[in-house]
């Protein structure tokens, strides 16, 4: 019987054919998964929450990232702080479970070491007069707040290029005053597939027309990408109408000071992978709802215009859609090689009232349906990549160019970190 050697993670990366998908083993193997977590969720900046998770001083949101656990805290001065969820005594979790709570101080349940919201150790009984509390503050986590987004990096040396994301996105988010929002609804879904497949699925809309009827209702079909070969007169005319509408919307928006241009930071040289663009919404151009009109009558910030399209941003573990009336912010956290947590939050103006300013079903139905549909798609493709007969196929140059780019970036980051 012949022996087939098992390829290393690096050999699997190098075996990818340009313009094709990643080998199936990179989605299913435990060693590849652990390397992914160590690099992409421990050493790079990731989205871990929104400011509305901790709206008041003393509010805490606990998030698990692989074996790590962090506490996002709103301190007494209303600043966002993030700490490792580890007591400095003997390592007990301070917050025993994921989720949100409100506290006066952070108290370890094991021996009641007590920390202020600024991370300093205030009480540690029975430690004697020689004990120096100042050396045992909570371990801080690098944190950057951009709009409503709370980005964290668990590395001691976080990539400096988060500054580019902050520079690009701050003026795009500014009109929406996203920190003056509240969570109207949130949903956690465990998708039965590898985290990279979840992100690949989000970065292409080749599949959208056939699988996302609610979402495509508010998108212009040409935004999905298409092959121009053999287009008839009707299709060409539709494309010309699409181009003209985009140009007119961009001119109208820019006249009022709204940033519209595409910005991409996606190539192999960057650490903080992201892309943004203001997209025209089909129909009324107002919101990602079935009617394409706003779902919340109280607009974000101090906006007067409803027809501002969709400020779209994606990162390597997240995607965001900001409309005049609400925002949908989603991020993923890896659970196992074949399991990924997708956490989605719908934000509305902090003063909006459910049943008065918005109807929850109208606000959420598009992305609730889309997320559940995506979970089925990811489960199906993950299963296929684990079939012994799977051979990665070619990406469409017209609709899946971002996937080839993402695969190159993924490979480059692993190699940079010694994989």
C-alpha cells in the first residue's frame, strides 16, 4: 500500500493555483484552523463589537476569540476600554460567560480581587502590606473606535495601518453620528463552515441573484458583476442606465459633501484589509428594506436626506452597511474548523422608539433572511470542500476577483508570520 505524505500548512498554501480557490484541507484541518486563529484573530486588528454594546458607564461586553476572552468596558469618563478577561491573581475569568452586563467594578468570582473600570486593582484582601497593587492592573487590549466600530488587536505589536482605516472611514461615518445609536436587534448564528468560506461568501455576489431575493431587491443587479460577452441590446441599454444613475447619484451626493469614492486596502502588503464604497440602492435609494424606503423615520445623526444609498465597508472578519435610517454591522469569530459565529447588530438612532419610529420586522427582515440563507450556502460549500474528490475550481474574473485577491492576502499574511 502506497503512503501519501500529509502536506504542511505552508505546502497547502503554496499549492493554490492562481485564480483558483484554496485547497479543501485549509478549510477542514485543525492545524490550519489554529494557525488561522493565531494570525488573523490574534495578531491583526479585528472587529469585536460596537459602542452601543456598552452604552453606559459600568457596562461590560465579554467576547471570546479562540482561547482568548476580552471585556469591552465603558468607564466612568465614558471612554471605551478593553481588557483581557483574566484576573491577575490566579487567572480566573472575571466574567464567566460571554454577553453583556452592568457592574460598578470588575470583581473576580474566585477570590474577589476587585478592579476599577480603568483596570486598576482596588481591593485584594489577605495579600499583606508588602503587596503592590499598582503592578497588578488588568491587562489592556489595543483598541480603536471608528464610528460605532470597536476594533481590537490582541498582539503586543498591533499593525500600524489601522490608522489608514480610521483616516478613510471617519469622514464617511461622520454624518451618521454612529456613536449616538442603540441596538434595535442583534442575532448570533453559528454557520457550519470554515471562517474563510463565510468571508468568501460575503465578498462575492455571483450567488446573490439565485439565493437572496430579499437582498437583491435593494441592490442594482450590475453591482453583482457580470460577463459582458454576448450581451444583447437590452442588457447593454440597462448597463448604460446603471452607469448614468450611479454617476448622477455620485454627483448629487458629493455636491452635499458626502464621500462616495471606492477605497481599497486589499493587497498582500497591507495588514488591515478593508474596502469601502457608497453604493446606490435600487428603487427609492433609501434603505435595504423590501420597499427600499427607510424603515426608521428618525434618521441617524442629524440627517435630513433619506436617499444616501449604502456606505459599505468590509474587513477581513466583518461587513457593514450604513444607510440614512439604520446600520447593519456584522462580524465573525472562529469556533472550530467547521463552525463560525456570525454576530449581526442593527443600529438605529439612540432616541428612536420601536413601534413609533420603526417596525422591527421591516427593519431586520432583509438581513435576517440573507444571513440564514448564507448559513445554508456556507454549510453546503464546506461539505463539498471536504469531499475527497474536491479540486478547487477557477474564480470568475468578472464576479469573483475579490476572492483571488483575498486568497493572495491570506497566503501572504501566513507566510509573514512564519507559516
